[in-house]
C-alpha cells in the first residue's frame, strides 16, 4: 500500500467512525457526511474540541467544530428534557465524541501495527484553528467534512502525518456493520 493509499484509507475510516460515534452517543440517526472546505467552516461563535493520536510512525489530529445551539438539540434528545446547564454538558459531550472517535482510530492503528497513544481532548475556540497550520505533502493529508441532519450541523477535520515509510503496510478499517476490512 502506498502512502497516498494509506492516508486515504485512514481518512475514510475517520469520517465513518466520527459519524457512527456522533449517531451512537447522541442517540440520533439520519446524519450524513459531506466533504467541506476549511474556508466554509464558521469559526466565529463556534467551539472546537481537538484530540491527538500519536506514535512513532504517525500522528493524527482530529477536531470537532460545533455551535452551542446545535449541541443543545442533541443534549435534549439524550436527556429527553431541557438541560439546565447546557454549556458544561455540551463541552463534555463533544470531548467524549472526540475521545470515542480517537479511541476507535487507535484500535484500528494498533491492529494495523501502528503503536500510538491518545491525548486528552481539549476545548478551544474554533477561531484558534487559524493557529494550526497544516502542510500537505506526500506524507500527510488534511480533510474537512460536515456531519449534519435536519437540525444539527457539525464540522470535523483530520490531519494525518506519516513519519516512517509505510510501504507494504496495510490498514484495517470497519465496514458499515462494524466488521473489519483490510486496505
């Protein structure tokens, strides 16, 4: 598998897993994924949770961008009532989404022979995204996508950097039913 193929496989797996984790944790179905351009992500009035998966061979930075009003819709579905202190729960909710996504990616990386660890999720203003410069070359890939349904729009991004030559490496990914596929 070439570096380009490996990066594409990791990117596709991250998008699918983030969708599954948001649907599962929010107990809400009907979300879809659409590719997004960074320039279309509304940074003003949005928040961002960032988490890092890192090891000797690779590093992945996963981010979730969200508007507090959209998050309140998800919390109402989970708790089946209006939440009295939604800001704190919202931040915890999206930290957990990032943690669940990163945890599943770490499992896939380790099954694929990439040893890595996960950082704690960190809450920032989405505007801080301007400080994260991602340089793309043959050993890295950054992608942005939108996860939305009728009521909620979230934005995610992933930057994957490969540090070791990864020829002859395969990557395991889950299919729609949670089964593991080799790429």
